[in-house]
C-alpha cells in the first residue's frame, strides 16, 4: 500500500507531495502556496473556535430557558423545592414515599431535590429524567381529566412503566382511585395537556 507523505525542500523553496517511499512527486508548491495553505488552516481553526463558542452560548441559553420554564410550570415551592422534600428515588427502590434530608440535596434545572441517603442522590444525579415525577409533579389525574395543575399528596403515588405519577388526596378525595378506573385514557390526555403547558 502506498502511503502519501510531504517533504519541504529548503533549497528549491518547494513543498513536495510524494506517494510511496521513494515514489515520484505528485505535486509541488512554492513558498507562496505554502504560505496560503498555512493561512487557510489558521483561519479554519479560528472559525471552528467561533463555532464552538457559539454552540456553547446557545446551549447555556437553552439551559437557562429550561430552568426558567420549569420554575414557572413545575410544582415547586418558593425555594424551588420539589415533591415537598420527598426523595424521588425512594419511590422506585423502596416503593415508599420517604422524606429527604435537608443536608442531602441536589439542584436540577431550577428544582431542588432532597434524598434520604447519598446512594439515592447519586442514582438521581446519574439519571434525573428517570426519577423526576411526571407532569412537573402535579396531580396526574387532574392533568388527564381537566388539563389543570393541581397540588398533590406526595404519599399518594404510582409507578407506571418506570415513571412516577403523583396524585391529589385530601378531603376524602383520593384521585388515584379515579385514575385507576381509566388509566390509559387519562394518561394519554395528561401527556397532551402537559406538552401544551410547557410549550406556551
């Protein structure tokens, strides 16, 4: 297999392009041509640098926009606390609603989550989308039935297809029971309603 290589001839001021060891010259460039090759290469580096900088700015702006939207639409307390301080991971690995500790927290796109232990925090940090409640933490039944944001009881929940759903449960009105009566239909409606809310 012939391998191309370059050789600069200082005596002739030429930049020679060869194929194969001891092969013939496929092209010669004088020092002026070489100067333009270097100039073009440097300009390309500058353009790439500008491109990556622009992409970084766009990504940063998008992240900030996402955080602002979440603070507006998600079920968060004034401080940004989500699920009223309950541990989002415990719903999955212990099938229980367990309050997180104030000294074990993490921030994710404008929301603050608390955890019962460091293992749960590490699990969330590795895959936050897996553990966050659906519909911004609002009542799944209300989102499906009326497309409305209604507060929840963090201890009334259900895991469906690996997703966490929370429900309103006060004054003898446990909406989880109503959800279970027509889950597929309510879930489909809730998905559509939530998408409309976060795209406004």
